[in-house]
């Protein structure tokens, strides 16, 4: 029996990077998966996965309450229930506070923090209705824990994700719903493509391991947190960062 047989998972931001690798892990280990992403590439991504009707794409902007509700409802209509939510969608455009327009601050907070609030809120509502527990994994970051100059809105949002995770975990632990977060170091995904090559080299140096992470290395941590192996892991922000926060 595979780890996620008979489980239904949603992955927001599942059309790329860490989310996409997690979708693959869930599918390969038996789950049915709904990808909630606002990327036009969604249908193409679903086709390329080659898992037939076990995976669907629901076009979703995680900042829209109606669209997040639709994501949950469509998932439940298609697969019958919801067991796992990986609230992962995020962006990383940022700047020094003196150069960060209010609009850009708000967009980052909307996607990286409010998007998680909405994903968690409606996943919890569904899981509570089912009465059978569940697992929620939020996308944090090393910047949930430590700052870096000019990582302004992103750090504020990811810091918020850590405490939101702990609050929900404490509130719903006795209902059998485990809420945790993953805190990746810098991972080589399209999110980092905005960074210039010189900057990427600088980022590598901040990781004692001497390289950036791979999305599959984060997917494995999410898989652990989603599985029964993490039955006593509640409200944790699990760091997977090549040593970044150790120094
Ligand atoms: N790459 C890194 O170095 C790194 C490090 C720590 C944390 N993270 C976090 O991991 C998560 C995934 O990042 P990634 O590196 O895989 O990035 P990515 O750019 O490869 O993938 C992000 C996905 O989220 C989707 N998305 C963005 N905004 C959305 C919205 N409003 N609604 C729905 N979908 C939206 C994008 O379309 C994309 O498919 C993010 O929350 C990011 O902050 C990434």
C-alpha cells in the first residue's frame, strides 16, 4: 500500500517549482490531486503528468475568496473529500522599504499570507465537516525565521505564516487536523529566475552545503508532514535549508 492511497490533496501553486514536485510525489504515492494555480500552463502541466483523471487543474488565484472556495468545492465534487492542503502559492518580488511601493507590498502580503489564510480557512472548514482529521502544510521560508536586507514584504508575509501555522495547529490539534509549515532555504525554481546570476552565486554562499536546494528536496519534507509519520508533529516550521539558518 502506498503512503497516500485513498488520500485527496490540494496543492496551490502546483503548476511550477516546489508545488509541482509535490504534486508528482503525491500522485506517485497514490493520492488524487487538485492543482490550484493561476498559471495558464495548468492544463498543459496536468497533461504532462500522465496520471489521467487522478489529477485536475482548477484555475485559482489564491487571493480571491470565491476562487479558493471554488477550488475546495471542485476538489470535493471530483474526488469526494479533502485530506491534505499544501498552501504553497507565492511570489518573491521585493525591495528595500524606501523603494517598495505600497501596491507591491500589498500584493506580496495578499498572495503569500492572505492566500494561505484563505486556503487554510476553507480547507479546515471542509476537513471539520468530514470529521476525519487532515493535514495542512503551509509554505514558509527561512525568512519565516531570519531576515535578509531588502527582503521586506516577503519576510513579513513568511513571518506571519509561521505564527498563523502555530495558531491553527493549536486550535485544531484535538480535531485531528495537523497544521505545519515547511521553511525552505533558496531553492532553484522559476521563482529565483528573477534574481540575476551574480546574486544567485551570493545566495549559494549563504548555504553551508554549498548549493541551492532542489524542489524535490522540499517535496519530500512536505510528503513527510502530510503523512501519518508526522502524527506528533504539530505547529512546526520544518527547516530544509542546506544549513542556511545554522550559521
Ligand atoms: N524558491 C525558493 O527559493 C523558495 C524558498 C523558500 C520558500 N519558497 C516558497 O515556496 C513556494 C513555491 O515557490 P517556488 O519556488 O516553487 O515558485 P514558482 O514560481 O516555481 O511556483 C509558484 C507557483 O505559484 C503560482 N502562483 C503565484 N501566485 C499565485 C496566486 N496568486 N494564485 C495562485 N497561484 C499563484 C505560480 O503561478 C507558480 O505556478 C512559494 O510560497 C515560495 O515563497 C520558495
